[in-house]
């Protein structure tokens, strides 16, 4: 069985056990034990919220580096739409794309262009859709993983299409094979990512059996190198103009961009993982049945708010919108006929269903599991219900689960510990008052009210 990979990891040397991360983790995937944080692997969705919140920079994202390019004969960069929002106002998209030549890439393919394709096929899908509403975007892997572990009943409503990252990799490599004659497996496609969830998606894809992406490199790792090479125009696979995406695909870099591209009657766009959770809970209760399409982004503001980006999300959004205004008005690269053909051949539909993920098994034996569940409820009711996090678990319910699983104790709760200490102190005081005469040293003073 293939081992599950997580991009978000802990640097134990930097961790101070401050508990900031456990309070912000949306899926209660972090505990603090023995003064250090620990990540509960089966719960983690690699959203990167802990990376943002950790004041000690102890949470890090493991991504690929430029060294991996040496494993392939021909390399293609796949910059995300939000990548262009990291550069100053006077930046030119052609210069940004051309800079990839200076850091070792032979060709560049905009993920924004693939996003336009995905937007079109989802639009066509919704026009004929007769199922349960709303339909959810499949673009954000952190949101899909959240749904896998907390809202699995809604998974059937996810649009059955590959992500723009996956579509871009396939298109870029197929085109390179046709033009260069280089074999498919000798071509490396590297996504330039604003978030760690994309790394996990490449290693453990949800909507396809095998990913066409060969590596995911964080924006933060190559930003300075790109700056040094702005203006380089010697990409091997380049035409006269590198840019082919329009405003429709470029706008996927921030929240609402996808909804505008999909363009159906009623859409809703929500960003920020905690806001996403709030909305999904409403939908699970049966609300919003009149909404056609819901765009959900784990990062606040959309991908421009990704934890691996350089710029503040508000600055990144403004800069991306400026670039769209200046360079996004070109004619679409794909004609309506080409897009219709893509829809008909279903080449970018999901090949694998998004399955629920189990996050906690109390016991393999059903009867014992039921007994443990009863005990879990009992412990939860006995705890104070403050969800303060001082015990190292994010909530009282989580502490009860940890106690049942044998990785925590009831005395880890400071409130319960204080009660026990108080009771113990009273018992010790009572014992001190009833020391038997045989143990007395003769200097025992008379108690109040006792005659001399």
C-alpha cells in the first residue's frame, strides 16, 4: 500500500510548545505533548494554516527544489495564476515568463490557460446537470481533503474534473512531445505553488490515479531567482509571445475568479478555511440548494493568500488585478470549437472518485469500539468544556479522544488537575490533624478549645 505523504511537517528544534497552532488548525490535527507539537497525520489536510500561525516558524512545507530538474531531459514550468501577483506594478508578464529560462527551464506553460479550459468544461457540465445542488469546485485540494474527513456526504456534489494544475501538466507535456520528439517520460512538469496542499495532491492525487506533474516548487523558493532573470527570452519551447492566458484564467489567482470563468446563473465564492467550514456545515444542513456552483478556497483571498507566496495577500491581489487589466484582454488561445471538442472527448474528467477518509478508529472490534465511544462521551461530559487548549489538545472532546487512544491523561486538563490538587491538599491537611499519639514528638500544641 502506498504511504500517504504530507507536505506540512514540524521542525521540532524550533517548536516551543506554545499551542498557537492547535487553536487555529481547522481539523484538530495538532497536539502538544512533552512541550512539542505533533501532527496527527490522518487528520492533516495540508492547508498550511499552522505555517501561517506559528510564531516560531516551526511548521514548514516540504516542496521540491530546482535540483530535481536534473532528473529530466526537458523541463516545463507551470506557474500558478497567483504567481504573477508577487511582482511589482511595472512587471511585464512576458518578462516574468521568460525568466524561467534563466533558472533551468526549457519551456513555460501557464496554469491560467488550463484554468480557462476547466472553467469551460465545468460550465458545460452545469448546463446539463440535473443532480443535487450546489456543485463544488474541485480546484482546491485542501478543501477536498477537508470534505473527505468532515463532510463526506457532500463529495458526490464535487465537479468531476481534474485541477488546472493537472490539466496544464498534461497539455504541456503532450504538446512538447509533438514539437520536440522527446519521450513523454523524459519531460518534467513542475508546478510553481502558492501552497503545500498542491505538493500533497501531486504525491497523493484524489481525482486521478497518477499525476502528470513531476514536481511542485514553492513560490518562496524561486522568487529571488526569477527576479534576477526578469527579461530573459531564450526559452527553447517559446513562441514569439510566452503569454497565452486571458483574464478569465489569470483571475483564478484570487477568490471569485473561478466563479466568473464558470459563468452560470448562481454562484458563491468563499475563501479562508474557517469560513469554508462554516459554509459546508450550512450546506450539510440542507441550505443553499438554489446555488448552482460553489467556489471554495482554503486560503483567505484565494491562492494569492497562499502561505508559500511572498507578498501580502492584499498586495498580491491588487498587483494581479493590475496585470490582468494590462495584459489579460487578448483573444482566447483556444477557439470555441476546440473547447467544445475537449468537452466532448472528456479527456479532463476525473478518473477516480473522491473517497471519504477515516480519521479515527477507536477499535477494530465493533463492540469494543461502541464501549469506547460510550466512555468517550462520558469523559467529555466530565471535562469543563472550555476548549482552552492548555492540555495540549484543541478541545475537550479532542482530549477525551486522546485519553481513549492512550496518548493523554485526564490530569492533562489543568482544571481537573487543579480540582485533584485541591482535594489532595485538603486530605493532607486532614491527615496532619489526626496524627496518632505514637507518632507525636511530645511537642504537639493543644488544639483550639482544648484545656491546659
